[in-house]
């Protein structure tokens, strides 16, 4: 089979690999559609250390190709999705509700690429398949189901960690795919005022479409000052960091009112220096502000909840898809994601159903 891999830091390519074989609790899925994530770009740049020639990707859907002997409730040929995080759901961390920190390891549930081959290949392996594979409802397209695997999963966790009560205010820093998904999540949770911080016009338009009441362009003003002005100097009840830069991290503390919540979902690995907390906005450590950093939860039940929101028409994430490619164009799609060429937000990758 063909697989899109990291040859070495700074170099990607497509190589031949054997089709994986499932263990007793595993499944092998034949890929029908996938997406490139900015995390793959971070990995290519060396921000996430991985082995040479490991398969990239953690956003894919497909059909069951082979099942392990102990897997029940699934069938070969069934359309399925798997989250970008594949926990065991048996260890102490999972049992305590921290599935993305599986086995007591930091982000231990993120097995694709970081611990073994990812799923940007014609076939891929899913561990603990009975818990991690979610059948795709008949009326839901592969295109929509793909968004549940990471973008909506991660953005919705950010919104949940903001702990919004009905009518509260929230600021969301950056409107890439995860930030846009957080905007959708905050709307669903009943935020009374959603302020999106974004400079790219197309992303600003999507933010408004997905529920942002106001958009602040950080290239035209000081976003902190503007958000404080929009909230009569009080600040917001919650702020979401969805970019992963020191500037946006510090800004969340500056715009959040005392007693507010800061929900971080941005990946900060490309800037190696420790993140700083501005002391005065943090009340010198006594502001009653809560800080929560979280990630995609993974699991069949979590995916089903997101599927239900799409099935009932409450969520349609597909306007985030700006480009479509065949798998033979995957390297071009990846380069565009790395450079953000052509206003790309999410590229949809179609796999040839007859390929092997």
C-alpha cells in the first residue's frame, strides 16, 4: 500500500508499506477520505519528535477491512470513523476521565504518528477497535464524518472547558479549523456574546457564519484593548486560545475577568521557551481565574455525540473545506497547508476505492 510519511525532519513523501495486520483487539481500516492537519506540519518541522518514515495523519474515515478475533459489534465492509486520539479506555487515566492522557502519559492517547503509523495511508491500524471505531450513520457523508475525528472533537473540548453558562461572554483567539470549531461549540453551549479574533477575511466570514457575534482584526487594533472596550472594561467570562503562540496565550489572561476561565487548545510546541503568565491580569496568582488545557477525547461515544449534532442539522462543518485533492496529490496539499497558500483551511483528500 501507499503511505504518506515523514522521511526526516523537513521532508515528506509517499512510500510503499505492507498492509497492517490486526491484533486480537484491533481493526484495519481501508481509507476512503482523509484530511491534513496543522499538527502534521508541526511534526514535519520537528516540533513533535517521531521516527523516520512514520506515516503521518490522524484524520481519516473508511471501511473495515479486517477485524481482530476479539472485536465484537463491527463488521467488515462497515463505514467507520476513528478519532485522532485512540485511548485504551482501560487504564487508570482513561477510567478517571482523562482519555487523551492514556496510560498516564502526556497525550498518551495520541497514538497515530507519535507512537505508531498514522492513517494518511490506503490502510491503517486502529487499536482497541471496539472502543475507538464509530460506525458512520447512513445519512452522514464521509466528508462530514471526517470533521468529528479531530477538528470538531478538539474545538468542542475547548468550548466545554470554557464552562460557559447561558448568556456568558467568550473570546476565541484564532479562527483556523479548531478555532472555528470552538466557535461552533460556544454557540451550541449558549454563549451570549462570542468575540472571534482573526485577520483573514475568509476566516472572519466563516466565524460569523458559525456563530461569532463580533470579529476583532488583530492587525488593525490591539485585540486586548478592543475586547475590553467591547465588554465595557470588564473582560469576558471565558477565553479560548486556539492558535498556540505566546502572544495569544498572554492575551487570554488579559481579556478574562476575575473569576473567569481560560481554555487552551492551541499547540505551543513550535516555540520552545516557557509560556509566561502576565502577573497583574492573573491577580499575582489570586484572581480566581481557572486555566484548563485539553485535547480531543477520542472514543466511539464521543464521536456519536458529534455525529448526532450533524445528523439533526445543528452543525455543518464542511464550509471549512477549502480544497479537495486525490491521494496522488497529497504532497501538494501538504505544502499548501504548511504555507497556508490559497487561503487553505482544510483540504479533503479522496482515496481511490479500488487502490490496494
